[in-house]
């Protein structure tokens, strides 16, 4: 038995220390934002987020253990997503979304991490992403949110800067606008209680941008940017 214990210790893969949970936003009857390519062709955020998360997983799983909160088109509540993070013992939680605005000219990509803010523009994005399956706002304990922010904000900010920095350079040839790294109060990040990000990869409400973000080149460049950014963050965290 003693030898078995030793064997187990020495056979543990080193990469096991870094488990990343990718969270494709929305799903099932909860479509997320809806874009229109023309009068009859609709594009759903839930489909784009699943496609992009799958590509990020493909790049990242070459070096790390990666899970998805959903791998098919199905409804998953925000609490269920957080519960999966506990189940797989995720070190990082990355939620993948696409943006939408009543201003059809709004465009660009932005990277969010969990923190308090008072920006009216950000609150609109929060409202979109905090909606639950029943379309109601989720009641989340404010004390728990504050505690989670306190415990994760430093790591989440460093992760956001690393990922966004890579996205900026990887997406340059595509010509999509950089809207920066922002603070947001997203319940899915608060509930997951670990360092994480919420990515808004581009606007489905902007017809020109919708065409760009659907393209394979954009998806590939974005996915590689996120994977490389996460690797940069984990490398720096470990030190020399
Ligand atoms: Zn979304």
C-alpha cells in the first residue's frame, strides 16, 4: 500500500494544477443576443459562443486541462455553471459572450473581470448577461459578491490584462476595434468564486461586425489570443 501511495504521488501530471473551465454563454431556449444578416437569416449568440469556446478549448488543451460548462445547445443556469466549476475544481473560469446594443453602430471587443463599477454603459451589458433562464434578475448575496471580489480581483485583473493584450495583437489584421479591459458585476463570475473573465467578443447587433465575427479567421485568431493570454498569465503567476 505504501508503494501504491508513492506511485500515485509521482504519477500525478504537473498540468493538473491548472484546470480551466470555459463557459459558452446562454444556450437552449435562452438564445442570448440575436443578430440579423438579412431579413430572414438570424444568428444567435448562444451558437457563436459555443463555437468560439470550442476553438479556445482546442488550443488550450494542448497544454492544460480544459472543461466546458456545455458542449451542446442546451440551457444551463448561472448557478449550474458555477457548480460545474466546483465539480471540476477549476482554477480559472472564462465565460464567452458576444455583445449587443440598441445602437446598431456599436462595435468592438471588450474583456471584463469581476469588480464593482458605476459605469452606465457597462450596466447595460451586465443586465444582458445576468438574466436567468426565466428572464428574471438573479438574487445574489451582496456579502458573498464583495468577498469574492476581494479574493479574486487581483488575479482576475492580471488575467484580463494578459488575455486582452494577446487579443489586441492577434486581432489586429482583422480590423476589429479594441474597447479595452473593463470592470463588471457579472453574477456568473461572482457565483463561480474563482479568478475569471467574461469575454464580449464583438457585436452581433452591428451587421458589418456580425459578418466579421462569424468568419473562421476571426474565430481562430480570437481563440488563439485567449489561449495564449491564459498561458502568459499562468506562466507569470508561477514566477521564474
Ligand atoms: Zn451573452
